[in-house]
C-alpha cells in the first residue's frame, strides 16, 4: 500500500481536493451549475444540465465524463483511477461507490490495478450500491440499493443483491 | 432528478438541517434529552427515554415517530419522505439506513415514490443495514449488520444477507 | 442501549477521540509515522512501517495490534470493544468495518457482547466490507468489497458476497 502514483499525480489530486473543499463542498444544494463549472475547469467532460451534489467525492475530474442531465448524488464516490463515464441522464445515488481500482493481492508488492466503469443512458445506481472495476451497466438498467455489482449488467435489467443478480429483465420478467 | 418537492418543503428542510447543525450535531453524546427536545419542537412524536445520537441524520422530523426508549445510533440515516415509525425500544444502529423513498425509473421523469417504514417494539436494525420503502419489521425481529431488507420481516425473526433471508425464526429454528 | 461502559472507560475514550481530532484527523496524508506515534502513546501495539489514514476511526487504541506494514484505510472503522489484531502487511481498505461487538437481543436489557477479530499476515479486507465479532481471517485471504463476513475465512481464500462465500480457494479453484 505504498503509493501507486507519481508525485505529480498526487499533487494534482491534492490541489483538486483543496479546490473542491474551498469552492464547492459547502455550496448550497441548488448550485449544480457552479460545481459543474469547477469540474470542467479541472478537465471533466460534463454535458448540459448535470447535477453534482456538494458532498459527492470525485477522485480525478480529468477521468470523468458525464452525459447531459447525468446526476451524482450526495456522498456518492466516483473513484476513477481509470475513466468513469455516465451516459445521458444516468444517476448515481447517495453514497453509491463506483470503484474503478483494486489491488493484485497475489503479488508481494500489492500493486494497484484499474479498469474503466461505464453507465449507459438513464442507468441508475441506487443508494450505497458498489460497482466494481471494469463493469459496464447498460442503458436504462437499475442497480438496487446496497447491491454489489460484480458482472456487467445488460440494458434495461434490474439487478440487486450481493453479489447482484438479475431480478427483472428488460422484458419485465 | 429535478426536485420532487415544493419550495416550502425544501425551505422547511433547509431550516431543519440548519437547526440540527447549530444546536445538536456537536452536542456531547449523553445529551439525548436535549436532542429529543429539538426533534419534538420540529414535530417529531418522541416517547420517553429515547436515545438519538448527534450524528444521526433525520430527513424530516415531522414524519418521525419514536416509541419509549427507542434509539437511533451514530450516523444512522432516517430518510423519511414517507413516515417512519420505531416501536418502543426499537434500535437503529450506526450507519443503518431506513430508506422510505425510491424513484419510478420506468417513467421518463424519474418521479420520486415513497412508502412508510415501521419497526415493531424491540426490533433491531443492526449497523449499516438498509431497509427499503414500505417494509414492516415485526416486534423483536433482528436485521443483521450490512443486510438489505427487501421484504417484511416477521416478529421475532432474525434476517441477514443481501437480499436478507431468515436465518433464525421466532421459534429459534 | 443504556451505556455498557464504566465512566472511566467512557472518559478514556472521550479523551482519545479528542486527541485524534486535535492531533491527527486533519493531518496530511503522508504523516503516517506521526499518527502511529499517537496510537502508540494511547497503548496500541504498532509495528514498523504501518499506514493509518487520518480518517480512520479507531474505537480503543489500547485494544489494537498492528503487525509491521499493516494498513488502515480512509474512514475504515476499527470497532474494537474486544481486541482487534492485524498481522504483518494486512490491509483494511476505505470504509471497511471491523465490528467486534454486538448485542444479546434475546435479553431484556440488550447487553453488549464482544469477541476479538484477527486478520492474518497479508490478509486484505476490501472497501466497505464488514467483519463480524469473533471472526478470524487467515493469512493472505481476501474479503471482497462490500462483503459481510459471518464465518472464519481460511488462509489464502477469497470470499465475497453477503453473506460472504468462498469464490476462490487457496489452490485457485
């Protein structure tokens, strides 16, 4: 668990965290446009009408892409060591955790590993759910509150549980 | 994820959150009686001898009913868009989440939906567990730490897991 | 849920929490050595080269033992009512919860119960996982993110889910 990142990367993240703390963390709830401006200034690709709550935790804005109208809820964690992309109107609810990184525990030095996470249009990751590295969640899919998603989720499906299982298919079965 | 609430409701909750922050959040642990006073002033129905920890998050006190001796632990979240009721001596442990609201993701406008949650006398929702909208947990039932409760729990049962399953019936089987 | 602890114990923990708040909680990430000093001053047995993040929550340092190079991540919770021991290079990731205490809900007075938790060398409890009282996690074992561990984990195994099941044995099957 020694640092897996260069000094430059660590400094960049330090300054980013400080900016968010000083300029965004305490801002009133409706000021989404202001927080989006800040994210864009730090390299995030953010569409129109996105909602990013003040308590959201974004690890690296330069690895974040939000489609139009996408939303990141209160205290949701976007741990984007690898890129994380939300499609248009995708929603990540409060305290959910999109976790793009892990460790290779079979190696002595416990190196960090990472893989991108993608949410399709109108996909919804409900409160306190966890999405593991490399996962793609299809358009309109729903991840139930508190679920842990270990496999890709097909468009239109609802998954729930830990590990998450399909509880409703796109056809409503 | 545009606001589902009227301006009046949002203002009321804003003032409520500010009151808790200024008057309760920083108060020493044993001052339960003071915090209960504050909850009552904001419309909560609270019995005798209740314990409400300073880090508890109560969304709308006017939708909260606590029986005598009920307890809400540290950083437990009472998300009571619909009414939430704890019976006498019911306990919600630290970081548990009683979640009375969801969204209808099949509709374009993603409207908020909600349904009441009720805990019977001496029911116990252990740390970090999640209880979904509309759930009733019977008297003396136990919800294991980290469980996600998707169905009603009968009196005296112990449930655990995600989704939560009965691991011990009222008869001890 | 009346207090299960003597006044002396509660005062000790109050002072401990205050020390951490004043002296450690706000310290920059790399100052692990300073935070380890503070833990040792409060009775923790801490080996060489340990990493303890500033947001880690340690209930009672005098009940904590860390082997060389062990790590406690951001906002991980070490609820050590009973002793908690991490072997050399064991890792507890962010927001994981080692929970050594519970309540006997079958008794009217809901007394606190507790049992020690032990992690072997190089064991890894990933982010947001929960480990229940009395559990031993063997050397080199891995607990997946968000899992809830209800039974001992054998050395070298990977477990995941809620309840946690073996998903990979020490032999890689």
